[in-house]
C-alpha cells in the first residue's frame, strides 16, 4: 500500500512539474494557476480564456478576445492533450468572449446563462456583414476568421447549474445586472477558484450599461467572497487572490458613498462628473468609463 501511495505521489509531482514546464513553453501569456488549469491572459486587459484539463476532456472558460487568440489557445491545446474540448462555458455573451466558439464546437457544447443567445444575435454576431466589418483593416484577422459562424449556447441555465466533467466539478451562478445580459460566475470548489466574469476587473473601470446595478454588483462580489476562494480569475486582467474582489468592493463602496454625499449636497449629475475624483484609481485603465460609473452610482442613490 505504501508503495502504491508513493507511486501516486510521484506521479502527481511529475504531473505538476510537467504542467509548469509546459505552461512556460506555451509562452508568457499562459499562466498556470493549478495543475491542469492555465489562463491565457494579456497585459492589455483583453478578455481571458482558461483551459481546464480533465480526465474526460477539456473545458474552456470563454474562447478568447478574438479568433486570433482562439487559434493560439487551440495550438496550445494540441501540445497539452489529445482530448477534445468538451465544453465551453461563457462568463458573458459579448463578442470578446464568444467569437472563437466555431474553432471548438462541435464537438464542444457551449454553456451560458439564459439570454446569451439573444444577446449575441442582438449584437449582430450572426449577420452577413459582421466578419467583413471586423476584419476590414487586418489580413491577420481575415485569416483568423476563416470559417467563422456564430455558435450559440446549446445549453442555457437559469439561476444555478453544476457541471461535472471527469474529476472536476464546476458550479455556475447567474450574476444579475453586473455587466451583460447573461453573466455567469463559475466556482470550482475542489480547486478553490472563482471566475468573476466582467463584474470584477483588475485596475480597470467597467462599462456600466443602463441596466447595470452597483448594489447588485456588490451583492455578487459578496457572494463570490463567501466561497472563500484562493484564486480569483476576472473576465479581464491577470488572475490573483481574493484581493481582486476586495479592491473592487472597496471601489464601489467608495463610489457610492461619494456620489451619495455629493447628491445630498444638491450637486447635479453633471457637477459630480466634473468634480469627483477617487484616490487609488489614478493608474486604472479605461478612464473614459469613469463618468459612466458615476452615472450607475447616481442611479442607485437617487432612488
């Protein structure tokens, strides 16, 4: 029995070392976060794509910023495993998370929250002129988009769904009014990893559409923190610790407090946009979105 246990231990150590070496061989944009789990990320805050290897095939979390990135992920998979992509789980239905589906499905089954298909169609991802518009300025993109077709989710869940693939369990939770029309948080309880969708970013102002609610976003952050995750993988930005959730929670609470105080002082929304500065966000990306964030806070405090 001891010999068998030692064999398992040595095999696990070899697998961990092999995966670390393989991640390094794949290039600097691939980051190993657990054995068999690698995040393809970009310093420019493009959307993340995560590879999850299992005994029964591969799970992808989103499919890349564009098909150009999806091809990079597909090439990496050929080096990592002979197994096919069994599932693609989308954290949101926007184009920078879903355009690469056609490279993997079939055989992959696409999973997302209810409303994802409608969002993709509303954005025109299935229209004849979509590819021409997206690739007009780049021969590289035209080549990457060859064979493109919109692949909508085959499975759409409502509030919660659990997907068991090989030895891994993935819990999907609907995030209401945090970014898109169909946002999903994904929790891996054994690995203690949470995927936050674009409800949470790293030093980056989010795009708050008219239906986005900061109170709902704070509730989503509280829910994800309650998992007590060890690794947090945002929709955009490098993976990290629960500090990512803490920082975003602090930002939204400060934003709500300051906008609320200024509104009570009788300041108009335009006044607040002109005057409000939040210490600690000076080096954040997407500064042009800060007025949009103020609008979302103002909607909440003006109720």
